[in-house]
């Protein structure tokens, strides 16, 4: 006779808390994407396509390199904080291990920048750019966002980040005046990130006892988090390193055309992420206690975010000839075609984020998510090598969209498989 395991129902969806966290994350997205977007029309005109291409190339490298230090702790650390949030001793140990791991990983990043400073002409000719890019990288990498997301208290941190980034935007209009001021733009952004990270780390250690990081704990943490760290690195490579890759294959002007279009598209992409992030701690509990409800919620998120994203992409395609010159300037007419491709990242990344964060990660299937990202990255790199020499920035846009489609196909298949396996494991036990 088979014995069926009755799953314990969790508390109803904590709507006020999820909404509060989602609003906080949307505020951060405004500071990260929308506030800088306010400066884009100014920067594209003041710096020109070549200067704008330089800062886009540098920032793309910074975003990817920061993921080496972050190493997926914003996801795995969040999950551990959710499990141990009432155990102050375990939280102190967790903070020490993550900080130690980040210190070890940061040494590799510094070595990488020293190598790139000698190899890449832009950094060799303008070393000041590299210094500020490295500063920004370290600030983003050491951010303790994992702690505040795990404790589901994002409002104060979000308000701090928005305020500091708003100040940096005002200073950009005051201090960045011509093509020689690209370093000032990077310096202002790096300063805002450094100050945000310093204050939030201070807030963490007001609540968690300080413990000196140990090399054994740091190495153990890196080993245990290897799957999540690899996923974040590969994901960032194909979502944020496009401008960096294009800069290796095409002149700075082409990078400027692509980056202008990409920034406009990312403003739409950024609107899809906060709700998914706010639900992440809750879904980690729900998949282990009420799988059917979790699966139903994921289905609804896919439909809603995918539908809204597709509608936004269609509207972006139609409005591109007016929006791109209006925001970026008449010099960026070639960016229109790139933008028409890149707007389709809005629904694709929204759906991919739901399948990854709300289904595969809570099921502990980081390896499957890694395979999807690796396949997408390979598709992007191969297509970029073929298309960029022929189509320039438009070829890079096509490669980016193709990578997302590749990831979507794989994620749909693996998410279905993960759900079926979970049913077999939790729904039945042997006779």
C-alpha cells in the first residue's frame, strides 16, 4: 500500500510584505536604471558616440567583474538568511564566511584589472578610467544586499541607494561638460556605490556580531556556492558584457550606438525584475510545503510578465524612430535598428527570471540553470563573432536576443522536468 505525504500548508501569501519589498526593489531599479537614463540624453550629446562608448565599455566590464566578487551570494545568501534568520550565531558565522569569500575573490579581480590595464588600449591610455571602474566593481561586489533581502527589510536600504544615486545624477550635470570628462562620470558613480556599500555594511554589523573571516570558512563557502557563483558569472557575461564584447570587435562609435539602444531597452527590462526578487524568499519556503500552489503562482507570473513584456516590446518597436533620437540625440539614428531588436529582451528576460529564481533555484537546480546560461552565452559569443564584423552594433543586438531565446527554450524544458521530479519525490513514498 502506498503512503501519500500530506504537504503542510504555509501561511497565505504575505501580500503587504511582498508589496513593500517589491516597491523597495523598484526604487532601487529606478536608481540603477531610470535615474541614469535621465542623464543619457545629456551624456550622449556631451560625450558623443565615441565618449559614450568608452564609459559604456568600462561600465560593462565593471558589472561583470563585480559578479566574480558577489559570486551568487545575493541568491544563496538570501536563501540561508531565510532559513536561519532567528539564529543570531549562525547569521554572524554566515556573514563572516561570505565576507571572507568575497575578500579572496576580490584578489582575483584586482589581478584581472592589472592585466587588462596593460592589455586594453583604453585603460593603458587613460589609467584613471580603470581606477574608477575597479572602485565601482569592488563596491558592487561587497554589497550586503543578500542580508537585507533575506530578512525582507529592503525599504531603508533602497531609500539610501536612491538618495545617493540621485545626488550623483545632479553632480553629473554640474561636472561632466565635454568629452574629456568621461572619468568624472565614472568617478561619481563609483563614489555613490562605495558610500552605499560602506553604510549598508555598517548597518549589517549593528545587528550581527562581528567575527573575523577565516580562510577555511571562506574556502568552504566558495566551494559550496560554486554552482550559484558560476550561474551568476555566466548570466552576467551574456546579459551585461555585450558592450564589452562589442568593444573588442568594433570601434568605440559602434559601442556607443549599441549602448544607447541597450540602455533604453534595459529601462524596460528593469521593470520586470523587482516583483520576481521580492517573491524569491517566499517561494523558497513555498516549494517545500505546497508545491502545487508554487507551480500555479509561477505559471501566472510567466503569463503576466511575458504578456506585459511582449506588449511593451511591440510598442517600443513602433515608437523607436521617435524615441531613440529624442532621448539619445540625432547622432544616434543608427541605434534605432538595434533598439528594435533589443526591446524583445523585455519579455524574454522577465520570463527567464521567473523560471530561474522562482522555480529552479528553490528546487536546488542551480546546475540546470547554469547549463541554460552556458548555452545562451555560447550562442551569443558565436553569433557575435559572425555578425558583428558584418552588421556591427546591430549584429550584437541580434546575438543578445538569440541568447535569450536559447535560454528560454532550455529553461522551459528543465523547469518542467524539475517540477515532475519534485512531484515524484514529494507526492509518493515507497510501499
